[in-house]
């Protein structure tokens, strides 16, 4: 009997991102079983993430601490910018040099600051600490205790959450009081008595017994109060004394203050069942089943539940991704925000072995990431001066006939970019991790893709001329299903995977 040959061609392999949730054999081949140190690029390809370009010249001010846990850019009314950060129980300004600006005699015991800006001032909040205020009214910025400000009135709440919305500050999560929302006077974040300042006790409106305030945000002209097990939406928050409870969402809440990010006209947040969209939850509140992290939910939540540090996030519209930092597991979950898949979830990848603690998107679109070395810019394709490895692996493939043995003959990878990069092709059978490997080096000659710049975009990330290389790997072995992967050492240049083509001989019936 003549040998049966079968080909599997995957254009834009891993286009749908990771899927660790469903049975691997039944998955669409556009999903990946591994997509590590990768993003989905603007052309829908699995691509290497950019690197962490170190800005901080010396990490000495961080001592033995885990690193930079908060980053915030303050812009005053004249357009002057100051980057604040925190680590080693200190507050710093600057990026290349971390300058300690902690007020004299002030001794923070943690770095989980929530920093917000209101009416030409920056306010620093952290549970159990007197709030700090930064003002540039004299032309030389000063960070000080809020009680020492000349126009301060009352006692500012020492809350863990703060939000600037509707012309005032809203503060919650005070030690021993997680049910009260405090609000400042109008346009005055350091006035906590008199005027229109006050507080709101939520004890009587929690829908399912006692709850705890986690985060507060503005959304579509509502004041949204995220609690651990519910979400409250208030209208008329411009006049707190008369604002009304407009909607209550039960059965779902927020478990991480800094997971909440405004994305377009929506808010994304981390619940105890995965990443959620507030807009979708409101639409489905009678049956809130929508989970935008559905395809990686269980693996992600395992890491979330094991996290011992503060969970942070950042959204970059320029990169079109939402990053969720899980430093204990040395992982960053990356969600592509360009659109959802058919099941309503966002395409996901992971950055692995990377200890990112915090992030901030600056007004000019620059993305800063904090780690043990200080502040880094998301740029170029090296982690400081170190290379890193991008991985993409398919799910096990049966080649359309699960009843037969498969013998892989040839695997071809089409890669774009990565001139001179070391790449390793991998293949294995029957769910084993004992991969056979064959290395190759991406070509160094430059050619124009399709005879022009990348999709006729002269300013593409790959430049007008790029490397396109097809590496063919002669495979061996046999099994019922086959898994194929690629590992690329990223050494200063962008690299993405355009195509994957495999040829196999179908042998005897199992």
C-alpha cells in the first residue's frame, strides 16, 4: 500500500494566542500551547516582545528590596513632568538616577502607593500611612505630608485606594474600615472637612452581606466602586450628597486594586475567576459568564492565587496590550486588546522568567516597567544587555487521522526579522517533553518583503528591508500525535513567525 502523506500548513501560527484551558487535541491549530516572551503583533503574528532597556544607572538606592513597585508620571499645569517611583520603602524622582525625595522623618513601611493627580497636585496614598502631597506652586516641587500643606484641612484618610474623579478625591480601604468611601472637597484633595467633603458608608447597600472596597474608578459618568464580591455604580457623583445607587452587580468583584485599567470606553479588572470587562459584566449581570481571559483562566488564576506580592497592571494603547504582572511566578500575562476571539476572550501570551513589578504608560506613549534594577523602558530587543528566548509551540496535531501512526519528514519555519538570530526547531510525539531539536541561524541578507516595505508601511518596526528566512528541518521519529515548536534567541532585533508547514507520512493503523 502506498504511503499516505499529509501536510499541515499554518499561516500566522499562534494567531489566536495561548490556549491552556481546552483539551489540546481538539483545539484549532491557530492556538498555541506555548507562546512565551511573545506578543501578537499588529499583523496577527506571534512575535518576540521588546526588551527591558535599563534606564536606571545604579540600583544602589533600592538596597535589598525587590525593586520598583510603583511608577507614576506627574504633569503640572505648565507641562513640566516628574516621574515618581517607590522601592526600598522610599519615594524617588528621576529615571537614570533615583533621587530619594521621601519627606524628612517620614518612614514608609511598604511601597504599595496609589498616586493620583488633581488640580495641579499629586497625592500619595497607602494604607496605614499619612498621605503625601506634591505641589509645584513655588516653581520647585516639594513632596510633603498632606497635613503640612498650608491649605490642608481635616484629617486625610489613610486609605489604600484613591481615585481622582468628578473634581475631587475618593479614598477607601482604611485600616479597620473597608466599607466607607471618603471624598474630599471639590477641587481640593487636601481638604477633608467642611465644604462638600464627606463620606459614604456602604454597609447598608452591600448586596450579599458585608463586603470590602477594593478599587474606585469613573466609568461612563458613573462612579464605580469595585468590592471583592460585588460592584456598585453610583450616578450623580459630581454632587456626592445627592448621588444615587444606580446599579448593583452581584456574584463578581475585583481582587486586585491595580488590575483595573480604562481601555477605550471599558474597564478591565481581575476577579476571582479571571480577567473581566465591566461593560460586558453590566450587559450580562443576570448571568455574568463573559471572561476575557477564558483561554488561560485556570493557569493564570493558579499563579494569581500563589502571588505574594502586589498584583499590578498597565495598558498601552500604542502596543495594544494589557499587561498583568505576577512577580512571584516571574510571569507577565499579556492580552492583545485589538479585538476579541469568537468566544469573547482576548488573545493571550506570556512573558516568562521576567520579574516585572510595576508599570506606567507615560503621556507620550512611552512604557516604563519597574524591576529589581530600577526603571526600564519597553524598547529595543534586549533585556538590558542580555538576550532572551521567545518560544512558540503548537498543540498536539493528529494530521486529520488520529487512528494512524505519524512520521514527520520535514518541518519548515518561515520567520521574519531576527537577522543572524539563533533559532531551534523542536518536535516531539505523544505528549512527551523529550523534544528532538535542530538549530539554524536566520539569514543575514536583507530583502524587501513583497518587494516593498512591510505591508507598504515605510516606518514599520522591521524597517523598509527585512529578513525573510525559511528554515527546513528534517524530522525523525513517529507517534500518534506530533507537537512542533520554535525557540528563538532574541539578540537585538525583532522577530516574528509567518508560517509553519509540516509534512508527515501516515503509517499503520494504531
